[in-house]
């Protein structure tokens, strides 16, 4: 987690995104890079029910300077030094003057270890879905999705949502640097909400062999069924265990199927009140 990309725009979760990225960067002595992001011009952003329809015909030219000012003011407030090109250390940079479209997040993100974004919502002041989709499906890297309330810690007490899928295995691998430093890691499996594959205890054992203090927990859904129930149960356990990070794969089912029938990813994106590390 030595390099963190922070797409920056005006939404209510941006201060929390910056703080979450800073907490990770402080832990790993990381470089943070910001740039102003804007919707693709002249297009409509395809969205799910958890996000708002964003019309991109009129982009305020003042937004890019405002985004940069917010980013730089945050870094200066927290005494984060400017990056030295010759060194790899806790630092920041804003290398691009002009704003970039959503697709740039996926392109630029391929040479970063983590992308930090706000959790999408339906209100106009909430983060948009398009930046998150670009990060998840185009970068090949994990995304830290942050709710509007800034976290006080990240990665001390972690819940891993184990659904036995290939996507979750990839997400676990991305999360290993954080998981190795955690004081507590719980590998949660919700019966009926998992594909065929290794058990939660198998996943916890794999993590323990990689230096993670992991324990397995399998729960029954009771009368609740379906993907959204799995997401609901996952968030309930994250809250009851006092977790400060959820590690979860994104869209084990197709996005279209989740839009029609509901799914754990959709529920978590709509309701999570803690940071979520996601990958596809």
C-alpha cells in the first residue's frame, strides 16, 4: 500500500476520503496522488439504484481549482510533506493541472496500490457511481470505499466477507498488507450466501499461514434469504464486532443480476457505515 490514488471532486464524503487515505498512508509510509475528476462530457453516467443520475453536459470550470485547493489544504493541515520524486515516503502530489474524466481513474489506477473513493449515494451531494465503477472494473486494483463520516482508525479490527469466490480470494490477497497488521481479523461466512469453494476456516487458515491473526465465523441467515440479506448480515456483524474495515469482493454476480434481484455488493454500497476494501 505504498501508493494511493485519490480522485478528488466536490461531494460530502471527500473530507472522509482524504482522512481515510491519510490513515493508510501514515501506516505504510505511502505516497498520495490527487487529481480533479469530472463526469464524461456530453454523456449520461450509467447508474445503479444506489446512485444518482449524473448529467455531465455542463461542468463548472471552477471545480478543478476548488478540488485542488481542498486536497492541498488538507495535506497542509495535517503536515503531510510534498513528494520528492527521488524518494518513496509519506507524501503527496498533484501532478495534473487539468481535470480528467472518470475513465482516467481506471487508467491511472493501474500503477497504484490503492484507490480511495467515497461511497456512492442517491443525493446530489453524494459521490457518484461512475468513478467507483471505473476504479473497480478498469484498474485491476483494490478500492477503499469511504462513508461520509471520517474514520478514526482503519485496519485494527477487520471483517473479511468470505463467500468462497475467486473475486474474494483476489480481494483477500490485495488486503494482506493491512490484514497482517490487524489486531483482530474475522473471516465471516453467511450460509447460503456463498458459492462452491473453500470454507471460511480454510480461508482463515490461509490467512494465518500468511501472518494474519484470523479466526473463522459461520452464521446462519435465519429467515432472511438472498444477496441483500447476506450484505445486511455482514454489516450487522461488522458493527457488533466493532470492526473499522470490511474486506469484500465486488459483484460476484453480474451487475445486471444485482440490479434486478439485489445482491450483497449492492447492499453494502448503499448502507456501509465503515470503510470497505473492495476488488473485482
